[in-house]
């Protein structure tokens, strides 16, 4: 089977959700098949040996034409994040070098308007990851005035595009069953899981941690909620409590919190796996988002205990059953302090979470399921 994977962002290093998902696809399709990846420019030295990459050159002059196309077709503005690249030339170059392809996989609905017409004949999968329309509806509800109106329109346009994609692709893959409805009967839920390192050992000298790409609106909102409301309540109960807030692209306001009230800000986070193995409790105070949180998978892999809002564990039912759930700042603080003051209880929860992620959410399992989907779609067209 020859596979073509088209991604809107260069997948390496994999520090955002879509990049993590793309690397899972790459690992899966490289196991036994010929794979070519079409992507924007990036650090080619990070690409695994044996993976053919064709770069879609930047074409900023096309952005204006793409913006007009978005307006005329009523496409979501977020689709412009994938515009301004020579997708047609790159896809044709990939066909020349490695084709013909048995299956083409397009990652994210925002890429569809710019590549679908150029996809090679054959079978097609949209790796949508999640239902962004629902995510944007939540953002609209939390915004005011002009911002609310903009996100409401963006949510409607995104939902319409997702419905159209559900009809045009042979299959749509998402991370969790709750995301399937937006794409119709051809949608299938496959978690990309997490890479399992050695079981955690050694002291846990950091009480709590929150991490992720910190400029992403849902993560930044969670960080504000944590630092402005949850953490003061924690420090009132446990005056020497320590908190690590880490990840790429920390905004200036967040960096200024470093060194105050037991808070350490690390941006970027250089070694996530090692850092999390020092953390007693992962705090996940997300209030927005869709799909499934990589944070909870990563925390479970490191055997951290987890305190989370329901939004933080959506799409992860087996893990949600084992974490401490809370809704308000006071509830989150109370559960966090309780685990910090009873390390044995935190350790027991962490071990249970590790067992769940090993049995349900390992990257090895994800690779097998992604590869089976690609092969199934490819052979259905034969």
C-alpha cells in the first residue's frame, strides 16, 4: 500500500495536538507501507529515516486570493491557517516521486478547501481529529459582543464544512466517539494514544503541574483560571505548595508569574516525560476544548495523580473514571491539596492511571488501529 499524508503544519517536533497525531500516523504507515508526507517547510533533519517528505512552498501572494475564496464560499476563517502554500504543486510532485497512491489522508478540515480538488484518484481519509465547530461554539458562548458574533459565525461555517467533509471522504477519523456525530456515518474514533516510557520512579518534588501549548486559547484560559482562582485557594491551605506551568509559547503575562507564590514557568518544556515524573498531581482546569486532552494521557503515562474538570477528561472515559473530578476553583483546590497531603493516595491513583493508559491508550495500539483503517479504506477501493 502506498499512502499519502497531507498535513497543514510540519509535524516535527510534535509539540501540539495535530503534530502529535501526525507523528502517530507517520509511525503507523511506516511500519509496513510506503509513505509520502506533504507538509509546509520545516526541519527535515527531524523526519524519521525512510519517510519521504515533499515540501509545499510558501506562496504568500496567494493569501489574498484565498481570503476572497473564503468570503465567497462562506468558509471558516480558520481555514486560512492552511492557506498560502503551493499544495497543488507539492501533491503533483509527490505523485511523480512516489505515486500512484492507494490512499490519501488529509489532516484537519481546515486543509480540505485547499487540497481536495488536487487529491490523487483513489480512496481518501480525513483525519479531522475533533469537531472544531462544537469547540468554537463554546468559545462564542464565553465571548462578548463582536467577538461572540465572530466565533458564532465561525462555528456555523466550520460545522458546515465538517458535514460536507463527512460526505466527500471515504472515512473520517477522530480521537473520541463524541466527535463522530459532526461528520456522519463514515466517522470512526481512534485515539492516537501516548508513547509509553519506563514506569516512573524516584521522588516527586513538584506538588502540581499544568502544561500544553500555552498560547492556545483553551490552555491560556485554563492557566488564568488556575493562577487567578485555583492556586490562591491552594496556597491558603498549603502555603509552601509548588506549581509548574510549562509548555511552548507562554504569553508575557504568564512568564511574569515565574518565581512568585511557588510558581515555576518553563517555556518551552524541554523534557516533558522527565518533568512529569517529578510531579505529584497533574491539575487540568480546562473549561473549553474538544476531542481528548493529551495532558491527561501524558499525566497517566507518568503515573501522576490527576485533578481535572470534566472538560479536561472528555473523550477519555476509562481515565475519567479514575481521576478526581471538580467543577469550581474551590473544589479543584481542595482535591489537589488532599492528594498532596496524602502522597500514598496520590501514588495509588497514579499507578491505576498508568495501568489504564497501558491497556487502552498506548501508542502501539493506536498505530495498529490507524494502519488498519488506512488499509481497510485502500482495499475497499480495489
